């Protein structure tokens, strides 16, 4: 029977550390980190995410700045706003909530954000820094997963690590972070021929593909750490991950639940990145 890795518990620890450091930054240097979140359109899920980020900012002592643009806003208008925020000293980090309306080029928007304020770590400069292991920011979800793995006390060095999914947001950076901790890393995806066998060889298995209950017990090694990044809504309205929790949990050594596993870590690491950005911009790192 697996031990549950609680993202709620680990994320509270991260947020408390950020809150403490933010208080010290304000008291010692008069600096309050600010996070600007831009929402284009009225996507209901995006609105929830933005609300959660605002709430987290207030909880740790940041200034939250919210910018809402209607879904017909032009790409030029969005890039102009980013240009203004890049120059605003009150704003430590800039986050554009994805997905964007179809008429706006996502990559152009990511490229427009100053790498020093790119708290999502999506800018090519920050992606390149992650590749060489000399980074300022890490993408929030992979960084949160590393914290979850660390909370188990298991040393990644020398372990067989399998990442299912190759997205720019989770899969690719996740593989890099595991590699930097000396894991032996395999990336699997939709074209992988022997996926079941590779997954079953993993000491650490990270699943991020957006397919409900895709990973079953026969794909998991006895005693493995299983990290489920997926969040899918079933027909009955319940949430589930990319891992079939009920079949895998008795076999795994550690497993993240959905919800309450990876999800809470993403916003906690965003707060950590924003604090680091404020320090960077004031030469305090």
C-alpha cells in the first residue's frame, strides 16, 4: 500500500517559507514583490486559476495586479500591456494566463515578457538556462514535482526515471530536472512503441498526458514513486488523474492523489519564483 504524497502539506510549507522571506524583504529592504496576471477572454477555468493566484499572492504578502482584456483584444494591445509591465518596477513577475484566444500568437506573447519577470519560465532564455543547469526560474509544475519527490526522502541519483508526456510546460523540463539530480531519464510519448515496459521499469514515474486513468497497475513497478500530473473531469463530475489510482495505489511505494497532489504545488512554486524575481531585480541574489 502506497504512502500518499500530499501536495497540500508540502505546498503549505513552501508558502510559509515564501511568506517569511517576503516579510524579511519588506522589513530589511522596503521591497514588496508584485505579480501581474493578465487574463484575455472569459474562459471559466482560467478565471478560477487567476482567482487562486490572487488569493495566494495576498496570503504570502505580495501585491497582486490583475489585468482583464476582452476576448476580442488584439495581439498588439496585449504586447503593449506586457511592454508597460516589463518597465514597471512594482511588478516583479508577469504571467499571461493560457490558453489565449486563437487570433493571438502564444509564442509571440511568451517572447515579449522580460526573462527577468518570466515567472512561468516559458521564455526561450529561461528554457535554455534550464537545459544547461544554470537557471533563475523553473517551470512551476516540474519544480513542484521535485519538491514532492524530495518530501519522500528518496534520492533520485541513479534511479530509473520515466516521464510520460513531452510538453514544453511539464514533460521536457521535468526530464531535465530529474537528469540534473543524476536520474537516468526516459521520455515516453504517443509514438513510444514499448511504453508499458518502459513505464514498468521506472523507480520514479511522472505521468502528464491528459488521458484519464491511462496508467494501470501492470505499468508500474513494485514500490515505485508515482507522480500524477493529470487532472480530468469524468462524466459523473468527479476529478481523476492520468493514473488509475485504485489499481496502482496498492503496488506503488509513494503516489500523489488527484486532486490534492501536484495541483497545490504549482501555485506555491509560482509564489517562490515571484519572490526570487523581486530579489533578482534588486540585486539581492
